[in-house]
């Protein structure tokens, strides 16, 4: 699938933690960096996400804040 979002980070799912309605999915993108996404449990099921799967974190935002 092609997307217009330029920030696409490929990695491996390291955790899928389901709550009552939403789940946290953690993707290891390498060099000790983990991206965490909050998505619906339905999306987890539809995509059949599980630990060890290859996945892509797609980040689409109009603002990026930097702090130091």
C-alpha cells in the first residue's frame, strides 16, 4: 500500500497490550528505539497483529514539537 505520509518507520512488533477498547502496540524500529501506538482492539484483530510481525508505523502530523 502506498501512502502520502512521509514518516514511515518499519520495525518489528514487540508487544500488543489490549485494554477494554484500545490496545497499545509497540514497534521496535532499531537502535533501541520503540514507537508506541494506541489503536482500537478491532484494528488489532482486523490486522491480526502479533508479537514478531513486521509492521510499519505511519506518522502523519501537521505539527511536531521539540523539547530539550
